[in-house]
C-alpha cells in the first residue's frame, strides 16, 4: 500500500487507532495501534504502519507507507505490539508484544521482526514475521493504594510498554501483579525482558530471553514502567510509586551491564499529596530515552507535584517528573 490509499475495509469501520505507539530506526518510522470501531463494539486487533523516514525528512507531501493488519500470534488476535526505538543498524526492526488473551496470567511474550525495510520507500511491502517465546509469569496488576485516601490508582493492564533495540538485544517491560516475599498483599510491579533475536532468510528465525525479572517495592505499588539501556549496557527504569504510606511519587531503578536483577527502587521525587479521588485513572505511560550523551538517560513519569505546580483549584492535580540519570 502506498500513500493516498483509503486503506482496508475492516468490520465496524470507520475506526480509530487507540493508544498509538512509536518506534524508529535508520530507515522508517513505525506506529502501532489497537483498532476499534467508532460506531460499534468491533475490535480489529493491532495495526502496524511503517512510514519512509526519508520521505518524512524531505517533507514529501504523500510519504510512502505500508500497513499490516489481520495479525495473530499465540492462537489469538495480536494486541499490544510495541515497536522498538532502535540504536545501531540491525537486520530488522523488532517489536515485542504481551500475550494474555484470557486476562489472567501468561508466561509468553511475542517477538516480531520486519525485514527488507527499504521496500517501504520503494512502494513495496517488507516482510513481517513473529514467534512466541516462553517467559516469566505476568498478569493484570491490582489497583494501587495511596496515602491519605481510600481512592486507588488504576494500574492499567499487562500490555507491553516501551521497547528498545540496542547491542543485539530487544528490551521490553510491562505492568504485572506480583506477590512479594513477606508482603501480605499482592502488589503492582514491573516485569522486564531482555530478548536476543536472530534472523535468516529474511525472517525471524529465533528468539531467546537472555535476562528477565521483576522490579518491585515491598509495601508499595510500582506502576507504568519504561526503560532504556545505554551502549555501555547500563539499564535504567522509571516508574510511578504509590502505597498506603506513600503519596504517588516518581521512582527509578538501575540494572548493571552484567547484573541479573535491578537494584532497589529509589525515589527521585516524593509525592506531596494523594491524587484526585474522583479521577482514578493514572496515566498510561512513562517514557525513557538516551540523551545526546548516550551515557545518560532522560526519563519521565507521573507523580503528585508540590502545590505550586498544581492547578489553582487543586483539581486534576497530577504532574510529570523528568529525571536525568547521569553516568
């Protein structure tokens, strides 16, 4: 498909692409969405778009793009496919997706590869392939308590969050429920994965999980993780943190190049009060990106800022905290 096409005719359309997700490499920009009917209840699964980066840079009025639909993986309609922000020159653009079709718990993730990416700018279609790999368990996280109120924060679900490709690995993370030793309650936590993909013959031929684990904080809930790995192999994760004795705060944790697990969650900015008890929903995302100096990582997440940074009437009183992690 090239620019100017009206696109496919899906059940229930006209439709909208919910929760767009962004990836980029040296060749294309990648967008994924979850397609819902505007007028009905139809869900048409995830859609993947690849747009010629060169066309965008040159501000071509009708840039070339391709569209992948009718995607399935692990015996179910594909959902929550997250494209990678790519550092380096791999043979493919990689994606990760969570697999929890029964909305209980699962121990699988989806790995995707788009090869022959230069075909997009030529008006042709690249090759998309995928496979399922066994992983640690993850499931829908519980609502998060917060200090000073009985109102809880919506911890979201277990969709794959931000994805990065660097040094031959694809990194991803998601929110999960977790039982922490010696903690009497199940908590919201983060599950993370370092995946090593291989390609051959123009398709994804293998994927193994090199490292994986959880980031949690006893007595507290860890929400909406995002991570980024530096070229030197240091990985930083940013999260929101909340608990019965803690206002919603901004936190982070660090994984060393050869470490098997992240260090403890540190509070970068403590919350000043509880979130609007009538709102409930707490963001949907955090974000992390390498700095101009690739030894550093810039991260952002939601927290409860000081009163001077809130709205005058203290309604919808959340804020975004930016954290700069130095070498």
